[in-house]
C-alpha cells in the first residue's frame, strides 16, 4: 500500500520537498492548513513560543481517510528547535496507533531537539517510528531534489533516506 505524506509548511520549502518525496515514493500527499493561518511574523513570534511550549495549533480537518493507511510520513519545519504546533495538533488528534510513521524535519541550520521530540510525540500516539530524517533545507538541495539528482527512498532496513542518484545516501 502507498504511504501517506502529511506535511505542514509555513514558507513552502517543506511542501516542495514533500511533493518530490511523494513522487519518489509513489505516495499520497496531504498538506495541513491552520484554521487561522499565521503570517511570517506571527509564525516567528507567537508560533515559535507555542512550539517551544509544545502546544497544539488548530488545523483544518484532513480530507483524507488516515485510517486507510498503515504507513505515514509526518513532515514539519523546525521552529526554534521544536516541531510546529500544527504537527502537534495532527499527532494528537488522529489515531496513529499501530501505524508505521516516519518523521521528516526540515530546518535552515539547526534542528535542535526536533527529531527526538517528533519521535517521542509519534511514539506517545502509539505509532512505530523507525526513524526521523533530518534535512537542512538549502536552496541547492531543493533544486537537486526537484531536478531528480537526489531522491527519497525507504531502505531495505526500513528507514526513510535521501540519496544521490549515484547511490550515496543521507539517513
């Protein structure tokens, strides 16, 4: 069965990478939207404060039947070393019990504790989290992914990875 990628993206970088990931993995894709969309200033002030406090954001209901998927990839940018309130809301609101859920975090230069926090939240929700892929969202990397010089894979040992098309991988 196809995996489902559930993505929150404030600036569009995480969404671009997830769109390419969906193509690489032949996965379905859904983007989370906040009920009251934060502007950039709101995201970088109150949004960061909420992320640090590990609060949930209010997201619109997902129009995809999550229960129909055994495998998900939950993708989020990093805000001040934390996962976003929108992703906290998704994890806390939807039944992920017994599902295999990979984490995918993007950041501009420092992931902080976001990978560990995402894994912890997913496992608290009853999911099995084989790994969290941490990617620095540089313009060059996004360009390479869009140009298919790099692609996402599920490895033989069950991890989500980003690999150069020549086989070199980042896990």
